[in-house]
C-alpha cells in the first residue's frame, strides 16, 4: 500500500470521532472560509426535563446582531454617595472626599483657646484643726469654698494627627481669678463652737501642662450638619503647679480669760481680742487630669474650631504651713471688778506667736466652656 493510501485511511478513522464530537458539542464559533468575516452563532439548547420548570429556560438560536444591546451607563458627577448606615455598628460611615478632607486632622497644628469657667470645685480647710490649742489660730475650721471672680482659662497647644481618628497634643493652661474665701468659720474654744472670721488676700493661680489624646466620634455618630461638624472626646494627664499667695484671717471677737464679777487683778491677763493670723502662701506640684467633649468645624484657610466642655482636676492648693499670729492682750487694772468699765486695759504691746507646719489646703477642680482655634500645617 502506498503511503498516500495509508494516510487516507488514518484520516478516515480520525474523522469519525471528530464528527461525533462536533455533533455532541456544537460549536459556537465557526470559521467560514467562504466569507472574509467571522460568523458567530448560538445553537439551540433543548430544555432539561429534570430541571425545575420554574427555572427552566430555553435559549433560542440567535445571533449577536439580534441580541438586545446593554443599556448605556449613566455618568454621575459630584461627590460620591455615603456608604454605611448609622442604624448599625457593623459598617463604618464614610464621607464624600470633600467632606472627609475638610474635617480630617492632618499633620501638625498649633492651637489657642479661651473659655469661661462655669464652676469651680473645692474648698479650703485648716489641716491643723486637731492640734492642741488650734483655736488660738484663726482659719477655715469648716470647709470654706473659694472666692470666684471672673475666670477665663487660657490655653496654648501644639499637636499632630496620628490618623483620621486620633490626634495628640501638648498643652499649657493657666487659671486665675480664684482666691481664699472672704469669710471662714473658725473655732472659738475647741469644744465645737465657731465664729465667723474675715480674710483678705490669698489669690490662687494654676499653671498646668498636659499630654492630651483626642478621638473623633464620627465613626459612631455619622455626619452632623451635612458633615460640617465632627464630634470628639479627649482625655489628658499632666502636672499642675498651684499657687496661693499670702493672706490674713482676722478674728475681731473679744475673748475673756477671767470670769466677770471678780475683782480685777492688776497686771494679769484678763482677755484677748483682735487676733490676726498671717498665713504664708505656697506652691504645690500635683498630678492633674482633664476630660473633654466637643465638636470641631472648619473656618477656612486650614483653621479648625473646637467648641468644648472640659473638666480639669488640678489637685491640691496648699499653704507653706507658716502662720504668724498677732493678738491684743488685756490686763487687769486693779480697779473694780472684771466687766466693769476701766477694770481692764490693753497691754502696751501685741503678743506674737509663730506656728510652723500648720497647713491649710483644699482640692481644686474646674468646669470650663471654651473655644479653641487650631491652625493646621
């Protein structure tokens, strides 16, 4: 057999399975050598009788040219829509790029704030009230609230954003406008009796440095006012230097040392009056902290404004413990009985006593409403 016959026989044998395969699996792309272009066709597919009749679908023969064209996409301009829901916590609320960029903290910033002190907490108290003969030294034997003038706390801060949620800063805050109270309740005899004494001086200032961390709450609250307001919370810890200046407590009472009606003993102490207690001020260093909540918004030009309410725990205000007491002493004249006119006369000198390590102190806390401007770089 010639080689050409052998090849013809093999071709015939191979053609049988190939044709059967084309019959079982129809071709979707057929090249027609008689035409210069490709021709694409869809062969009919018989429905499967075992399939769900509801989902059964019969695709008739058709061509691409006869298939319905896809709808033209609609071009959307402007901000991207928000994604997520405020009703659940499973998905974060995202913002349009313009809103996100406007309110996000970026890079370094410097800030300055001023506020109004809504209230101050704390009072002064005589730590020496349990000392022997402590009633000889006028002071706040009952808790005496601070005297408040207008308090405008001022703050300077330098900080940076860690990411879109957190920022940190280092702040310096100064408080002034407080002082020792005008009036205090002081002991008369150490047996439970009290008398009102007046006081002057005792200005109080606090200089505080803190490291603060702030967290933006928009992940939970979503957008406020169309995305132009961003709520946040903050906390800080640092050092407070609290100073109280010198002050004087004056007790104008007259304390009799000898019972009325007995003969006046000449030259003997019979009474004491006009007691002045000169308290030396002092400065204490305390661990301080603050808690803050507020909202941020943009003013333009890279300036953000925070409106906040803040509580600051500033630690203790305390004197140096040095008290100088001056009092007028009355001596018997020897004329008449004690209580009669002329039976007693003031001594030609004042008695002076010096007490050390006798402190007066009190805790100090502030609640402020303030506005902070932050310039971002």
